[in-house]
C-alpha cells in the first residue's frame, strides 16, 4: 500500500453523477510521489516538478496550490486533534484562507497543464536534464523518458500520460461548471 492522489472539484457530486469515468483521469502513484517530492528531499535538492517548471518556463505554483485545499471532512479531523478552542479557531482560519486562495483556480491549472504538455514534448531526453536524489524513487529514466508513451509498465503511467489524464479531468470538470480543482491524498 502507499499514498494515492485523486483529483477533486468544488462540485464533485455533479461530476460523479454525470458520465464521469475515473479511469480516464487516474493519476499514478508515481505522480503522487512526484507531487510530494518537495517534502522528502534533503535541503538544497530541487524537486523534479520545480526543475521542469524552470526548464519549460511554466509557473508550476498552481499545481502545488492544489494541495492546500481542505475538504470539510478533513477539517473535521483536524479540529478533533486541536488542543483547545483557540487552536480550533486558528485551524479554521488557516483552512479558510488556504481554500480561498485556491478558489476559482481551474483556468490557472488548465494553463499550467497545457503549458507543460506543449513544452515538455519539445525537450529531448528530459531524464538526463533532471537531477534526482540518490534513491531515484520516481524511476526518472522510465517516468520522464518518452513523452508519447502512455505507460512505464503494467501499473504506472508515464509523466506525459499523467498530464494528459489531468487535462482530461480539467476539461470534463470545466464542462460541468467546476471552478475549483484540487488534489486529495489518501
């Protein structure tokens, strides 16, 4: 077992009630690791997402901001662990501010993903340009290698397939009136 990443939207019930097909929007566990890398690297090491943003000139901050959205059930869990009323108020204020910062982000996220899809496709041998940590938990040579290849192996997408799946989700969410999109980890 490991940590998974799922896409969500402010009107998720509407998305789920329609012709939503989660397999078309599935993000791999490698993409989950890719997104959380900045928390795992030693000081001075640059996450691959940051490197790709720098190499392509794409501002990747909207992707990171998608991690800061808190669902009501997550907020409830956070409040359960608060030591007192003051800490609960701080948690609620922090959560409200983070959610407000993400609200209405779908067009920014679309622009980022379109930019990455367009610009990464023009980079020859992306894995050789990325500096990874000594453990290479992303299996960079396979994950970033072929921008046209959909899968690394029978279980894992490539980076390009994860981006295409994310773009399909964004297109679907926009068609259903979504304004805010975010990542859910679990």
